[in-house]
C-alpha cells in the first residue's frame, strides 16, 4: 500500500470521527504518518470513547465519580490494546486518555476501533523562550514594581483584594520555593517530569521516579543550573511577596508543578543544544489532571502555562488539552497561557490557541505590544512582559527577563484578585470584564486589538460600579466668566445615583466626595459645579471645597446604573454654550443617544438634529423622545426616507410642529429648561445634536459624551 493510499484511508476515518467528537486535525494525522515511516515508533495520546462523559463542560460529577468512570474506560480499553501488542505508557485519574507508543500499522488499527475517540501526536514543548535583554530593543524597560501597578491592582490591594484564600497552580520546570518571595506560600508540590529512556527523556523529579507528590517534589534546582530560573520567576510574578517586593496576587498561595525533563536527543532539542529541558502534551495533561483533582481542596482559581509548541493560526481546538481546560473553566479555574515570543502576527503557540484557554500576549508597562510577542485574533488579553524583574531561581536575589512567559502569570494573578473580591464570579464573567475594561493595545497594521488587563476597573465593572474619569472640569473660581455643569443620564429602567470623587487637577489629590440625588430611569440630571463644591464631604479640609484655591478638578465618577455623562460650559460674556466633555477611556462609541436636546422654547440656543444613513438601503429613521427630567416617553418622529450615505437635518421647532405630544411637554422643575433625551432607532446610521449660539453665530456639536456605569 502506498503512503498516499494509506493517508487517504486514515482521512476517511478522521472524517468519521469529526461528526461525533473533536478529532485530530488532518495536518496532524499526516504528521503522525510521516513520523512513523521506516518502522519508527512514536508516542501518541489516545482518547477513550467510554470515558467521554466526564469531559463535558456541564458535567457535575465528583472527582471520585470521574475517577471511577475513567478507571472503567481504561479497563475496557486494555484488552483491545493488548490485542494490538500495545501497553499503556501513561494513564490519568480523571481524564479518559492514555499514552501509548505505536508504529504506523498499530496507529491505523487504533483509528479503526470504535473504543477510540481520537489519536493525537504527543508533541514536544518548551518553556516559552525568554527574550535576552539588549539596550536597543526599542521597548520601554520595566520592573515588577512598575509592571504590577500598570494593570491597576493598587486600589484593589487597599480594599483587601489581593488573592487571599486562593491558590494559583503554575505548571513549569523547577521552582526555588525557598526564595523569600515564595517562602510560606506553597500548599504542596508535584512532579510529573517524564522518564522514557527509549525517547532519550529522563525525569527530573528529585527521587528519580515519576510522579512524585510531596514537599520538595517540584524544587530540584541543582547548584549552578538555570533549571529553576523560569519557573521561579513566573511563580513570583503571580503570587510573590517578601514584604517589599510583590507579585500580582500577593496574598495567594502557590501550587508548583514540575513537568520538564532532561532530553538528550539532538533533534528534539534543536535549535537549543543537547541536553535540553523539554516537556510534551502528555506530561502537561498529567499536570492538568492533578490540578483538576485538587482544585477544590486548595481553592485553585488559575493555572498558568508559560510553555508551548509550534505556533498555529486561529484556534487549535483539536489539542487534547482542550477538554480538561474547559472542565477546569467550568469549575472556576482559568488556564492562562503564554502566546509565544516569535514576533508573529496571526499565529500563537499551543496550548494558548485553545479557545477555552486565556491566551496572554506581552505589552510594556504602557499600551505598546512587545515586539517579540505573538499576537493573533485568538489572543484574549495583554499583560506586562517586558524587562520584568522578579525572583531568581539560583539565589535569593532577582533577575530581569522578558517574554510572554512573564505576561501570563500577571493574568493568573489578576484572576486570583478578582476571585478574592468576588468569589462567585465565573471565569467567563471575569475574562469578559477584563476585555471590556482593559486598555486597548494593537500591533501596527494588524487590525488586532487586545485589551490590557486593568484589575480594579474590572472589579468595579463586575460590581456594577464602573469608575469613569472627567478631566479638567472648571471650578466655580471662574463663575463671573464661565458656568460649568455636569450632566448625568440614566439609560436604565430603574432610578440610580452617581458618586463623584473630586481631585485637585494639579496634584491629583482627592479633596472631596459628592453623591447625587436619585436620577430617574431614562432621565438626565444636570448639576452646577458650585453645588458639588458646596455639598461635597471634604476629604482633607473637612469643610466645603474652596474653589478659590484651584481652577480645575479631575473627577472620578461611579454609577449604580449605565448611562452617559457630559461636561457642559456656558461662557457668560460671549453667550456661548459648549461641550467640553473629555474622558480618560475615550468618548462613548454610542452615536444614537442625544442628551438634553433643547425644545423650541429655549431662546438663543436652538437645537438641530442631523441623521446620517450609513446603511445600504433607503429607509427612514425614528427619533424617540423622552422627558429629560423624569425620563417618561413623550412621542416619536419618523423621518422621510434617507438614501444610503445620505443625511437629513431638521430643527426641533419643525419636529415639534409635526409631533403634537412634544407641544404638550410641561416641566415643573424651575431649575430646568425644556429639554429632551432622544434615541435614534430603526435606521442604520447615527445622529448628531447641533446647538446654534445665536448671539455669537457659532454652531457647536453637543453629541460627545462619556460612558457611565456598566453596559
């Protein structure tokens, strides 16, 4: 039989497998066929069909039930394997996989068996190669002392959210657990370093036997060896704390798991010299299997994988680790994985490319993507990975290393902080909060935008108390020339409040706090800055804020409801009303909601609404009007048809003439003028609110606004 014919038969089996289960990819089958030519034998991972139920994400079986189901599946498979002359090299406690060594004929027979749900090549993997430091690498240099604050953890720490009562598992290669940053943190140690001399692979477990689970099992650090540098550095970023130097989750515990072996094969080690340290998918599975068994015992909230194989495009959900990563996620354990350091765009390393893993690329302390970091559409988050100074694996000192290996434990620590703050939140919820509140990073010309973790913002998002920032709000010190207003709109179906922390714009120092009265649903409330100064609870002065000593404020705004906010200024002498809204996270992306549109009864500042059709069909737009004071729906105006790429501009006076309900609007609050909140519906496009300052002849866009609260 020719190689081509054999591969064709294998692919027919592959197609049959894909209808019911995740089968190995076609390219992987071809790789395995090529590796077994000339009678060579390879190690493969076999998924057993009988035990598949334990891998379902919705499975609620206990660990003991999982163990029984897997043991039954292995017992059923053993006679089948013996008939083919195969023995089991490796098996698992809670995962229906076995490791076997096969030739080509045996692999074909395995794929033909109904008991087999899939076969996967046991690929070698290495510690995600760290990047040597050079003076001219063009990337801002950083240290752990600055990288950790750059992901917004300081305020979380002050609230007591620092990872306490949680554990992070780190699957790596050797740990100096006696380092002051890790001392007293270790809950247990495990070593699954493979030992298979026929593949030139030798265990590094201290006893010389694998597995080994006991104190010291992951701490084989020979004098003068670099073996423990990587694992120690990674672990200290996640949980380190010596009282002066801190990792991200500085109060979390550590479960170190050693999965790296000494490999003496020149081919396997290349391009590194032999001997080298490598692991493989089967051994990493052993580590993940152990994490699954003890996750509840140690309250493990994240497992970090700063290791990987050859980079891949898109997701790699044929990876055999997908199921256990999904199972851990369902139990509340996030798997953070480094994307790799080959400077690739569009490809990342497995297992980070598994969709249910949290793929973490590297940035600097700002929002620049590290030049060495792999980035693709499968990358989930960014975290600092440039010039990170953390614990050394050879002494009680510190070493500076760069790499996505350093970024991933920042993310693992971030998950632990969130879980210490909000224990009931799921991995899905936390990951989404990181993505929606993070700083936007991108690689030039890639069109790939990835969020850099901002921990405290994510906590506020999950608590429903998003904190937003206004910059350079005028104080009442300019009251003879300018009057500054803060406008808050409630876009929810229930009443809510905002709390404003006022800071001196020059020093950044907090000077007072003010909480609004209830803002009705769909309404907006406007407040003179002088009211905030008079009614705020002064933080330092213990008296109402004195505007005479400061010209501007920076404001932090927390809200119990979603909505929008604006900074509006009236230049008294010029008679100009203008929108000076500026927010740290950028203006809102919403372009269909207009705040405080003036009715025709407001003299000197008439409003116009401009509607633009960005769709492909000619269609009308619908403007829904709400009373700006109480949020009640008043009426709607349907525009004439607007062609694609066309626009319509209409005055409020004209709309009021066409919609009788608007003519009957009565506002009883004497401090407010006749104003509407307006929402564009139906048409694909956007709306713009223009105010004409008739005294000066200047027309200004009043549309810009900042997001408020949780959306």
